[in-house]
């Protein structure tokens, strides 16, 4: 008898947020050596907006890229460099490898996980999909290579609504995994028939609508910017809902002098650059009396630093490998999205500075 309710995998083993500490002068010497090795090894740094300002600056100064996960995938694919250094979390490194099997893909710390990826083990997900053969399987980028291999489509947050609307217009019913909040948002935005996996992001699930309401009372001119991995009550308060790149663009474009931002606070580095005169406030995570695990910063993103970046360049270790049979299946679901993005005018639209 097929099960209609997917299993829940609450992720309890969340590491503490440990930011890298550097001695005086260390930053400069590390940065200089990294720049030299990137050049010598024909390597580029592909960094996510949630990594440290230091890494983001370095990526931009050395011809790499800082972006959301859609553009990270596309940049790595388009780049001519022999080596991609992915400063982000494991699924981003795997996606780079899936799209670029001929390239060496390194990560400063491959233990950098993601609670969404962890919440969706490939074997259980496969069983769930097999129990619903009439449904098109759409998975978020924040999943393992094996889960992408089982999917028909992979999507990122910047394109999820468009893809679901497209599939609905073709009369398709969907399985969506693993983020239940993003899935709920996509379902409401499109009216698609979707069965949702029950994963969540340990950073975004903590944002509290009540705390945002209090801030809105204090700052009536503020706009609220929300990443769609947040709970529905938080999304309901948003002036803008979008991927990291979409939120950064909104921060620059909105006339409001104050912005309340419900996403990882690593994004503030780029937001300060594009919206210099505006006051940026972190959306509250804890609420009265609650305990805060992440405090608006992803503990796995925080594992990327200058020291381990230099170490992988020196050793060539921490290389990402994906089994070839898995890769060949996973690349189909990613390419579907990339082709769709190109056709729907999203070509190269997700990088800072574009
Ligand atoms: P974006 O695709 O919006 O960059 O999101 C990736 C992510 O992991 C958000 O938590
Ligand atoms: Fe995963 Fe959340 Fe970290 Fe993004 S912020 S990588 S969704 S745990």
C-alpha cells in the first residue's frame, strides 16, 4: 500500500556557528597566497552570498563569482577554468561536479552540509516517488546528487514558481522535495497539485512573524524581504519574496529607508554594497523565551574560510566526486531547469553586479 505521507527527518545534529578567527596581518597574507594559487592553478572561486564578506570579495577580485545557487551552477558551467572552488555547501559542490565532470571541483570543507539535503535520504525519497508514479518529481537544488538523479526536474528558489506553473499548465501533478515551506509557497503561488516532503532549513524556519510585526510597529517605513524557505506566516508579511539575488536586487530598488531581512545574515555584505544608505535589520529568529540554534546564520556556510580555502589549494584535497551513473541521471534534471531558465529569459540574471 503506497504511503501518502512522506517521513519526517528532523535534523538535530546541527553544528554551532564557528566563524574563522584571524590574527592581525593574517588576512592579507592568506589572501595574497590564495590569489597567487588561484592564478597558477587556473582556478576560480564560486561563492554563495551566505559566505563571509572576505570570501565574497576575494571571489569578485579574482574573476570568480558571488551569487545565488542558480547562478553558481551556471557560472561554473560557463567558466573556462580547469578548477572550480565552491565556497558554499555540499550540494553546490556536487551540482558543479555534475555539470562539469571534466573539471576539478574543490570545496574548503566538504562537511558543509545543508539541513534540507540531510532531511531527504535518497533511499526513502526513491520509495516515496515510486509509490506515486503518476507524479512529476521536482526537487530543490538543496539535495544530494542521488536525489537529483531520481528527479525529473531540479529547481532553485529563483525559478521554482515558474517551473511549477509551467508543469501545472501541462496538467502534471507534482512531488516536491525537500523544503516544505518553499513547497507550500510554490503551491499557493501556482495552485499546482503538489505532494510535499517535510524538510526545512534550520536557519529560515526560525524567523518569527510576531517579531517582524513588532519591528514594523517600530519602523513603519520598513519593507520586509523574505526568502521563501521561511514559514508561511513570515512570507505573508513580506513586501518581497525571492531568492538571495532577488532580495539583493529588491534592497537596491526599493525606496524604503529601512529593510527587515528574513534570510541568512551573510547576505548583508552584498546588501550594504548595493543599498549603502539604507538601514538593514535582521528579522528576529528567537522570539520571547525561545532558543536560537542558527541565529540567522547557516552553520555549514560558516565552515568556509580563508584558511581552509588556502589548504585545499595547497593540497588539492577535498575534491568532490560523483558516481558517473548517478551523475548522468542527475544532469538531466539540472539541465531541464537550465534550459527552461534560458527560454524564460532568465539568462545570466542571477549574479551580483549584473
Ligand atoms: P538561493 O538559491 O536563494 O541562493 O538559496 C540557497 C540557499 O541555500 C538558501 O538557504
Ligand atoms: Fe541549507 Fe538553510 Fe544553510 Fe541554505 S541556509 S544551505 S537551506 S541549511
